[in-house]
C-alpha cells in the first residue's frame, strides 16, 4: 500500500513552486462539492496537473476513503487503462473476469476522489470508463485533467488560462524558478508578457536566465516571438491536440529552448523521448548512445538538459523524467532524424535485457533489488513489450516470460496475464522461453483463482518442458550423462518449475497428495542441491505445503526450517516469506499460537518489503487467527479488520489454504465470544475503515488500537 499522507489514499507530493491560482482553486473546490465529475481543461504547459494536485490535496479530507492519483501519460493506447487505474487505487487485481468489473466492485461502496491526470490522448476510453465507474459507485468523485472535455453527462468543466502576464503571479513563478528576486519593472516583467504567462514557458525561460541573465533572455525572446509565425516553430508539424493553433507562444518557447541547446543536447533530447517513464543514467546510456553521443559525452549532455529544465533533476533514486509536452516535442525531432524505429528497438532490447537479468538473478541477495527495479521500470518494460509484440514476438515472449513472475508478486496479475497470453499467441517459437512463459501464466491463473485454465496451462507447460529438455539432451549428450542413449529427456529446471506449477494447482484444488507426489518425484529425479536454482526452491516449497495439507506436520516443519535457513543464507525473500506462512499454519495446527504469531509477523515483514498485497492479506489472516487462538480477542479483531481492508484491495473475498479457513472460523468465533460481539465489531470496523498501513504497523508492533 502507498499511504503517504495523513488521510487515506495516495497523492504525489506537491510541487513547492506552486504560485497563485487562488480563484481557480476556489472554482475547482466548489465544483467538487456539487459535481461528481470535474474536468480541468487547458493547453499543454498551462499548469493543469499542478492545479489538480493542489486541489486534490485540499479536498482529500472530505473523502473518507481518500484521494487517489492516476497519471495516464505512460499509456500508449487504452488496453491497460483499467489496469493502471486499478493499480493507482491499490486494487491488486487477483480476480478473473473483466478488469472494469473488478474496479467497479472495488469502488462501489467507497466515498473517494479519483484524479485522472492527462486524459487527452485517451479521451474516448476515459469517458467510457468514468461513466461506468460513476454509475457503479455512488460515492465516487472524479477530477480529471485534459486538453479537451471528456464529454460525459454531468461533467463540470473548469477551463484554465495562463497566469495573467502582467500580474504578480507570473513574475513570482519566474522569480522562484530562476532563483532571483526581479523587480516588477524591467526585463523579467517583459519576459512574462512575451510568454503570455504560460507556466511551462516561464520555467524554460527561467532556466536560461540562470545561464544568461534576464536581459539576454528578453532580447532573444523578442527576436523569436516578433518574427513571422512561419519562422517560429511551425517547421515542426504536430497534431492539433498537442499543439493548439490558438497558442503558438508555447511552441515558440520550446523551440527557442531547443535552439539554445548544444547539438549533442538536442540529439539526446530527441532520443530520450522514447522513454515513457522515469529513466536513470544507465538506461539513457544504453538506449541513447550512438554516433557523437558516447558514454563519455552523454552524461554532460544530460546535465545540460537538466540545467535547461528540459529534463527534471534526478530524484532520490537517480531517476530523471520529462514532461509529456517536452517529450512529445523531442519525439517529433526524433522522427525528423529518421531514428524513431532504431531508438525504439534499442529501448526494447535494453529492457528485454533488464528483464532477463532480473530473472537470472532472482535467486539470492539481489532478489529484493530486482523486484524493486522491475517495479520502478514497469512503464518502460510495458512499452518495450508492446514494441516487441509488433516487431519481434519471439523476443516479446522472452521478455514477458522473464518478468511476469515479478509482476505477479507485485499484484500486476492482469498485465502479466495479458502480456503472456498475447506473446504465446503471436510467437511460434518452441523451447525455454515458451516453457517459462507457460509456467508464469499458470502461476498468474492460480493467483486469480482460475483453477480450470490453470490446470490446462500446467499440462501444456509440462509438455513444453519435456520437449525442450529432450531437444537439449540430443544437442549436447555427454558420455557421463545417465540419460545418454536412453531417448529420455534430461530433466532440469524446466521440469522442476512445471512440477511446482502442477503441485500448486493441486494444492489450491484440495489435492495435497497429488501435489506431494508430483514434486517429490521430480525433486528425486533432478540432480542438484536445494540451493541450485529458484525452480528447485519452489518445488521444495510446494512439498512443504503438501506435507502440511497431509497432516505430516513434524516433517513439514523440519523441511520448512531447513529451507528457511537456506533462504536466509542466500538472502532470498520470496520463498522465505511463503515458508513463514507455512510455519505459522503448522504452529496453529500443533496448538502453539505464540509460535504461529511470530512466524506470521516474519511473513508480514517480508511481504511488505516485496510490496505483495496478497501476501500481506494472507499473513494478517494467519496472525489474526493466532491471536484469537491465544485468547487476545481485541488484537485479533484489530488485525482481522486490517486484513479485510487488504483483501478488498486484492479485489476478491478472503481465501487461503483450506486448513487455515477452518481454523480462522473456529477461533474468530472464540474471540467474538471472549470480548463480546459488539466490542469485536467495533474494533473490526475501526481497523477496516482506518489507514491499512497503520493497521499493518500495529500488527507488526503487537500493539492494539488506541
């Protein structure tokens, strides 16, 4: 969960350079009080995003279920629109069926503010989604920003004009951006007038003021803006939607900034436009190097773009970004240079390589780092996947097969499934990439609760694993190979993962013996130790869960502790958290609720680090059950209410392994009887409606609500 404010929800931090707009803020606040859809319209660079963010922060306390922000600029098409909105409201969609249905269900009973920023390139799909959500969720209010209205019934439009050019707000914005206290009369005031009070244009001018001084900037703008329109910026054709004909000033200001850049900076600006999300220096070097832009010259060019306010300064993680208007300008220049396809292919190759490294190094100390890296680069991984689906489906299959498990761990199940199904359909390749993609798709289907399709994919995965390992055995038989000359495949990691998937499907359909047989057989057949691969660890994990389901608790605990020690040695997180869940369940079944609670809290710490909301929900369930079994009804109610909030964020009702469900029902009834039904319900509802992160913190501290 991403609760960063004092109220429920998620809004980005406000820009400290916000200036003026008191009248417009008042209009938006009044509109939000009376209308369920408010759209802030205006040309690019006029400040719609900043104003909407300020208005959302001001209005957040009026919405009991919070204010939630969705940035739509990364989307290139509407296929993942619903998934992105769902992710922004912390709906980790583990449900089958249409995504819009799950999203409507998530919001149906909530009173919240949903902000959709930059809708113009998806105006039609946004309008349809907003109409569906407003109809399904009576307590929902939507604040949108767009260069044009959405056209939904009941929409209230707040048109945003530039700052008054001769007013104090435009001058104050220029002062803050440039870091100088200019007098009202003089070059700075003339700059504000010449740039018509457009905030983005003023910021670009401020960057040049820091480099050249206000007088030089005024004179240069005078030369450019006083020239005929055809000599300004019109050499670059662009769509009316992005560059409205009524507002040539911003076009001229960006073009002027472009002219002031050094040649290498202009080239880098064009090539950086291929990134749709934040990027770091390493990614910029991999994608944008070539010709005069070398690893030696590119960093200086990037610094120059930062000084010119074309590229935003790096954040705490070293990532830069470009405003969409600036990026669109660079994309036009990239097209003029004839490099669009070349740079897009380099971008796709870079992120395919990143995905493969994440998959290869998933086992061990770098797992947490790679999990976070895949999440940070999610937008560009999706962009690369979309490119490869069009140009190289086999490479697309390799990319999505490498990254889909990490996506699923982060709750991005719909995107994982969508990418996997498309790549499997379009690619005709056989071998490791297909087997890995089938395994990842099977895991995704299990987590979505679709056991029938998961069973079918599991069987396909096993066939592909056998085929691939047989072909590899034929290509590389060795004299010491025990399978040489037998005509049988040499089983390896693909067989292990196929068995783990088959066992997982069996476990979730109540067949622990089948799960045990399949993984135990394969673990005996495949040579190697338990730390040799992530696939072997996953098989060992499934065997532990199967033993628990069969009631062989002592053996399950012994194997779980041995695997956990190995994971600690490797600094492996995902398997370790799953083992803590199993050990907590074993503690409950053996009548040791204190041990169960300790393991549950260890699981919660791990799943929180991994950002796995489903894992948090499962961990809270087992912790609440352990607390109830120990006779601590108040804390059990508190943790159970928090768990329900996390379950709702997954878009599905509570579930877990069959053994836990019966225990949870039994001990919940005991807790209700111990403290009384009214007290239990009061504590439960207070936790359910509070901040989930606060509830998780209380659960980990072992302290009840105050």
